[in-house]
């Protein structure tokens, strides 16, 4: 069963939110009309996002003493996630054709690999895991809203649908990367079997599929580069706000044990969500780069098959000049190393905020 068929519930939810466009290809009037309608939907969602954000900020500025530290932290996260969603919506509206090409390429890879899979290596489907994660995320955000509910503020404005949409989009991207990793694992096994069996035609077919997989990685970078960057920024903002409000401004707000537990759960949740995405991206990249290692394990190529030997030599030479990574448009590499960069940024921002706080306290003491 294909990845997009297993994600049909998740894709439907993201489609309602205009986070993903209806697949568009070609240049016929029908597709142009569909593209314009999608851009119109994106404009409506952007207006709703900005309106809700304005109402939340306006509601809290009426009387700041009514709100709790949890609500202030949540509002900071919402502002960050809203910026991420707005940037992603604009990027998706621009990359509609790239999304269509990516979906067609993933379906082609899955179908071809399944047809050529003669060893019976079957991986479990993703549908159950995706739907279960959607339910877990929905329950988590509902519990967060219930625990940190703020009296005197509108219930509609306290609903965490921006964070929920961003989490759902992260699920979709994570399982897309897992599908690419699964394809890379299958191609490595198929290439090794073809080389050992001295089948030049099969080796050529697997190498073509590997080129398609590399092209899929490039399309992922193009379609999801903005969201990759936004995830890192939102992670920095969320964790920095939690640590700042809990430890630097501990005397400015009343923090009971329940709210401290809530903040700890939020800290772990956000770190696990984004850290897991980065870990999956790094693991998938290792699998893609390991496809050609199947040739290294076959130390003795058949000497009587010069065509196969030349084909493998050319493929290895081409791989030496390929830089295959998930990146933010070539600026940042998306892997486990980005986690250390984010942690370093959080520490830097906290040091700066603490210094500003100390300066404010000194000024207040001098005035008193």
C-alpha cells in the first residue's frame, strides 16, 4: 500500500487547512483554475491566522494581570508557529508543481520497487501508526488546553489549532522521509543481489531508481525547506520561553507544581517532536548514501562482464561528486548536528536575556 494512500486521513486534514495543495500537473485551464482556487484558499487561511493572532494579543493586553505564565508561554509558541505556518503556506503555493512531481515520483518508486521485490522483504504499513499519532497529538493538545485554561479569555482564542496543524504537518513530513529511507534500504539490497547474480540489466534498472530517489531528496528540500527552517526557529523560541519564564522570571509569576509539570511536559514534547524529525532525516540520509556501498561488499566483480564493471565504475565516479543531504536550500543541513546548533542558540539567547534581566534589576535598585 502506497504512502499517500496510507496518509489519506492526514492529507485530508492538511488539505482542509490548505497546508497541502491538490496535486496539479500540466498547464491546462482546469489546472490553472485549481491553482488559483488553492491560492485563494491560502489567502483566506492567512487572513484567519492573522486575525486570530491579533485578537489573542489584543485580548491579553487589556489586562495582563488576568493571564498566567502558562498562557504567556503558549502565546509565545503560537506566535512562532503562526509565522512558521504562514511561511509554509506561501512556500507551498509557490511550489505546487514540485509537490505534484514529488508525489508522482514517490508513487513510481514504491510501485517499481514492489514489482521488483522478489525476496519477500515486506515492511509494515504506516497507516495505523499515522492515525494513532494523530489521536495522541489531538489528546495532548486538548489536555494542554484544559490544564492551562485561562478564565476571563475567550475559549475560541485559547484553542491550540496552530500548534496542532504544525504537529500534523511534522507527522506527514516524518513519514515521507521514512518512506524514502525504506526505498533506499530496498534499493541497496536489490543492487547487491543484482551484482552477485551478474545481471547487468537489473543493475542498470536499480541505478536508475537510485537517481530517482536522489531527485526525490532534492524535491523534498525544495518543498519542505521553509518548514525545516521554521521547525528549528519554533523549537528555539518555545524552549527559550519555557526556561526564561520558569527560571529567570520565577519571581514575576506564581508557579505551582501543576504548571511546572505542564511546562516540563511541553519541553519534552517539543524537543522529542523536532529532535525526532532531525534524527529521522539524518538516518534516512545515511541509508541513501549507503546504497552504493553494496558494490564495496562485492569485492570480486565478474571479470568476464566488462559492461557491468564499467557501469559500476561510472556510477561510483558519479556518486563521488554528489552531495546528498536534506538541507534548507543549501544553507543548513537537516540531521542530528542541527540539534546541537539549536541547543547552542538556546543557551546563547538565555545568557543574553539573563544579562538584560540583571541590568533591569540594577536599574530598579538604583531608582529605589
